[in-house]
C-alpha cells in the first residue's frame, strides 16, 4: 500500500483518528494522517490468500481471530500517537479482550502482523512498522515481498528469517500449529 501525507496540522489524537470516516483509509503516524492508497491486484490476492489460510487454521483450532486490513492497532499510544493497519493480522484468544482505545482501536500490536510490500514502501518505512509492532507487544511480523517471492519473519530478540517460495512457513509459538508452503500464500507465477 502506498501512503501520502495529507496533514501538516497539529498532531491528530486517537479520538480524532477513530472518528474519521472509514473511506478513504488512514494510518496515524506520530500524530500525522497518512492516507492508504489503492493496492495492486497481486497485493490484494496475497492478502486474501494469506488471510484465508490463517483464518481456516485459527478457526479450526479456536486460537483467536484473523483480521483484514481495516483493523487498527495503536502501536504508540503517547502523543503524538501512532496507529497501524497491517494487511492481515492475528490476535490470540488470550489478548482478544483488551479494552479498545477511542472506542475502536486495539491497544497494542496483534500477535502476528503481516505487511505486504508495495512499490511505494521504503525499507525505512517497513523497518519502522516492524519495530513498532514488536515494541508494542507483537510476537511476530511477516513481511511479504511478492516480487522476490519471499517472506521475512521478524520476532523479538532474534535475527530476521527469510523464506523463499520453496520453503514452508510455520507459526512458531505465536500461531501454534500453523504450517504452510510459502508458494501457496503468494500469487501464482
């Protein structure tokens, strides 16, 4: 997804952010609204494929809930606040009942956040998101690079692990029992 800075005003609060109309979509980054732009066909196919396989596993084993790209997570609650919307996310049963901020924003990061690279993403932007998710209590972040056909798994206190489309990804202790061929999460070649 691409982002565009649409505000140079005083920092936007979590309450103001939560009250915005849902379309267009925004992330809140250090108090500044960033509009999320339309995604490519391959990007959206990857969102659906990844989310579908995760959701089937999570539902079958009653592990929690899987969300699409409209679920907002407050990764930095202090002013200026930051709220991110990963492409796909998983929240375990143990963390589902957290109180929401501003009536609809998840307080913290999901157990697993999935970010799919877009042409407009910079490496610094993705590194910042990974850091925010992990620092806000996330247990893992998957960064999917459709062009390279890889998934890089980020977890706290461990070096990133990059898997290619001949590998199998597993959910470790953050998405127990999940294993799936990386190729099946990516668009067909």
